[in-house]
């Protein structure tokens, strides 16, 4: 089968250097492309560079990346100017997808689009209708309703279009079933929450009890992250043998520096690369996801940190978020009511019985390794696309 993939792409070497921005989406796309190409599918990618790599250059020429014999990526050239950039992307996507459709007339073909941006969806929908090719959406989230007041009208229109587009795909691959059931009822879908890289392998369990517990958070520092509540927890209780290490950036970066100025057990390490954040997770004793539950963001997204943290084989504390099936991820330590008192209670419980909880985390890792490895998920995706 021939697959045309349209989205964004960051190669492995650059991904290691990439700061937190959109890392989860890039890792997901990388693993998706590897998975579908493993099944003798001929994969052609038309992709856009992450905005993190556009910097202040006005023009960046196109380039090709061949990551397997049967899979190659073409990174579109960029004229880095608002509106013009998106318009030219749309024209380029139309041209390349039209050429691809003409060149491969025989055999089964599908087009896969990452998310629902209008300047990408519209040309591909046209090609899908012209050549009778199925258009499949790979949807990791839905567009945010929270926009800058000066851009409110444009973003509101784009938001409405993107929500509509979810219904117009022939099939959808989603990160949580709520996206499918709420925005595209009766549309064929499959849930793929994330991948564990094939380089991860089961390791022997090693029991240890830390003298001082390293609690680590890596990620964005914004109003949805719940990071301020986590800091308040540590400031209020002033733990003697538990420290908090924070890695990330966001609108609360400056406020965090002020809040922890006098604290001896909270350290803010700033803006680090993806590779550094993964190392920090491996060196932690406990990992935390303090994201605050709501009826939109946490309903339609699956925290990438769940699977990313799981590979560290360390206990994870998380609020009760409605985008997660906790019957599947039953090794997580869930705080049902996200307040300081409940977080303190479960944190002390884990540090008091660390051998039990670390063993539980190790078992969780093996469980997810078997269910979310790239090869087995690739088989599910391949069967879904072909059906």
C-alpha cells in the first residue's frame, strides 16, 4: 500500500536538541511513520518544519530525508512570513499531493494528515475527492479555545473549521476516544495513545530505598500544568528528605523563580533539551503530572508524559484526568481531588512504602511495553488503514 503522510517532522538528531515545544507531537509522528513503514508500505511524506527550527531566517530551502528504503520525507521550502507562509504551504501541499496521486495510479493508496489545520486539510480533501483516495486524520488534540484577544476572530473561525474537519475525514486515528465520540460520532476510529520506542527493552527490577527522594517534573509551566500547586505543596510542608526538581519553561517561569528563592528543597533547572529531560526522568525517584482537570483540555488530550514517564520505571503521581483510561494504566498513583492535602497524603504514602510502589511502576512499564511498542501498534494501525 502507498501512504502519503502530511504533517510536521523533526529528525532524530535535531529532536534530541529540541526544547520542550511540541516534542510530544514530534515523537509521536516519528514513531507513527516508523510503524507504518515497517509493514512494507511505501511511505511518502510532505512535511513542514517545526516553528522552532525556522528561527529568524526569511527563506529556507526544501530538503529530503530518507529514513528507510521504503519511506522518505520532503520538507517543504519556507518563506518565513505570516499568512504568506501558510498560503504557500497550502499550494505546495496541493501540488505535491496531486503529483503523488498521478504517479501512483495502481494499488491501494491512502492519505494521512496530522491534525486539522485548514491550510493542510483543504488541499488534501480536494485531492481525496478528485482521486477517490481515503483521507485519514491523525488527531492528537483539538484546537484550543483560549486565544489572544487581538486574534480572536481569526482563531475562532479556524477553531470552528478544524472541529468541522474532524467529521470530514474518512477515518480517524485519535489519542483519546473522546475526540471521536464527541466530534465525529459513527466515524471509524482507532485509539493510539502513544508509542514506546523499539529500543526500550525489559530490564531486571532493582529494589532500592532513597535516603532523599527526588521528585521531578518536566514540561510546560503554564496555567494548565498545575505546577504552582505542586510548588505550594513543597513550600507548605517543607519536607526534610523530599526535594522537587522542575525542568521546563512557560509563562510561570519568572514567578517560579521568585516563589522558590528561599526554598532549600525546590530547584528550577530552566529550559532544557528533550534529551536532558529524559535523563532527568531516569534520575528521579518519583515523577509527577500535576495537570489540572477540566472539561476540555484534559478531556481531549492524553498526557504524553504518562507513557514517557512510564519508561523510567519510577512511581508516577497524577491527578484524575478524564482523557485517561485508568483501568488500563492502573499502575498510576491517582489523586482524585487535586488539592495540596491529597497530594501530600499520596506523596508520603509512596515515600513510606517505596519498595512496593517502585515495583508497581516496574510492572506498569512491562505492561505498557507489551501494549504500546512500535511494532504491535504498527500492526493495529496497518490493519485499520487497510480495512
